[in-house]
């Protein structure tokens, strides 16, 4: 039997969807801007401890 598709990893999640990654690209910066405009409590996922 094969594994389920979602195998969570906090490190992988942060390096793919984290604040630093988002702010490095133009499209990522646009995402952050849109989320700020909307008034999101969390802009991106938390960084791993």
C-alpha cells in the first residue's frame, strides 16, 4: 500500500511558503501585500523553531 500524499514537515513548509521566500520574489511580495490589504492575522506560515 502506498503512503498518503501529505507527509508534513515544518522545515519544508517554511522553506517553500515562509516569509523570507515570499518576500524575495516579485509575485511573493504581491501575495504579502494582498494579505496585508485584506487584514490577515497571519501573512505566512510560522518559521520552524
